C-alpha cells in the first residue's frame, strides 16, 4: 500500500462521540480524588473541588474542540509526522494564554458569587505549575490526536484498496465467466442447422437450450454464482445439445444428491467439466463413451465428479483453457477453500473432481 496516497481529502470521520464517556469518566475520577484530598484537611468539601476541576474540564474540552478543528486544516501532513507536530505546536502559546486566563476568570467569578475568595499561591509558582500542566496535556493530546487521525487515514486507504481489489476480482470474473467457447457455439449451431429440415421440433428445442446457455453467459458478470439447481438446468441444456450432436456415441448418467441443490456454485462452472469430456474424448473416438456426473454434499462441502471411460492412460501435463479458466474462477471466489483435481480412472479415462464450500 502506498503511504503517500493514505491522506487524501476523503477520510472517515473519527467517532468522537465514543470518546465522550471516557472523557467524562476521567474528569469525574479527578474530581473524586480532589474531594478525597479535602479529607486530609479534616473537613469534607464538594463545591470547591467541583469548581476547580469543573472549570479545568470545561476549558480542556473547549481547547480539544479547537485543536481538532485546527488539525483538519493540515491532515495532508499526516505522512510527515515532524511537520504535523510542528504545525500543531506552533499555535500552543496562542491557545495557552486564553485557556489559563479563562479558567482563572471562571474560578474567581464563581467563588465571588459564592461569597468566597479563590485561594492561590504566589502567581509565579501558580503560572509555572499551570504552564507545565498545559504543555504536558497539549503534547499528550496532540499525540493521541495524531494517532487517531493516522489510523483513520490508514483504515480509509485500506478499505479503498479492498474495494479496488474487489472490483478487480469482479472484472476478472466477468471476463472469465463470459468466455463461452466459440467452437462450442459453432458446433451447436451446426447441429441445429442439420436438424431444421429433418426434425424441426428437435431443432427448436435445441435452439431454446442454446439461448438459455447464451443468456447465462451474458448474465454471468452480474451473477458470478448461482444455486446448483439453476446450474444443473444449464448443464442439462448443454448436455441435450451435445447428446443430440453425437447421437449413439455417448451415454450420460446423473447421480445428484438432492440436498446439494441449494449450494452456491460458479455460474457456468459445471459446463467446462462436461465440455472437457466431449472435446477430448467423444469427438476423438468412434466407440461409445460413458460419462457419469456425480454430485454429493456432506460436511458443508460440495463434491462434483465428472468421469469418462475414454482411452486416456496418462494425466495431461497442463490443463486446457476451459479447466484453467474454471480453476482461476474458483481461486478468485473461494481461495484455498476450493480445489480442482484430475485423476486417472482405473481401466482408462479421466475423472475431474471439484470441491468447494457449501453452507445452506
């Protein structure tokens, strides 16, 4: 993350309201300590400590409000702490004088209204004490303010980076899920064309199936995931077209766990698995090919297997476009929680397995 971009104009507001109660508790604690100290004099008093610490609390609250407003003017310096603190401390003398004057004016006034005289030591000692307290308090709160501002800017930048990364993932998913293979579309249209004169009803059915698939590919960027039930509708549409094309050269069997229908799965995520069988097995052999689609659900996991009884005796060294595309989509959506693996079928053929999380 680039720290130079952390401190733009758009930053989340710091939730100062959440600090009101800790601030109030702090001053109540200081008041309680002051009241307890009056016991040492042998006479318990409430109003004098209340006036003394109340005026200090009021002055400090106003001072903090002013400092917060001033800090908004140089928030662009948060990535340069030294300059930020120099800018903050530059106004300290200008704030210290009215703060101390206002606090003592309030104390003298309230004591006078109560018919009493505000007690104090030599003014030199009093001023030295109050100036020291003011500097310590000002430095402490400046550090807290800087930390809160810096954290707020960092959090805003982190959220922005997350949003950008999410947009990038969505763009990648949109690109991947819309890649319906051109050769499939070409072959499907040829199949429909060959049936128009010999079996127009079947041609009409296949066109409907093809339209369903094309609509899914178009909408996939808006819906990268869908329920397994909806995905199976698309897979059956694809299977109908391919079975009609290859006729007696292929047989499909379906074993789908009914409890898995509510699981979420990448849109058009099963089609590449079945397409892999047709493209690399059925198209290349004249013998009958059996393809089994098995889907099970257990322990919050969805397991998908598509098996063919082709002639393959050795796993391919690299995955094709369809399977590679699907694997990247799984990683983008589920990370390490999903996997795609290939293994040989005993006696020849290939089993493609996909595992992903499923929580109803």
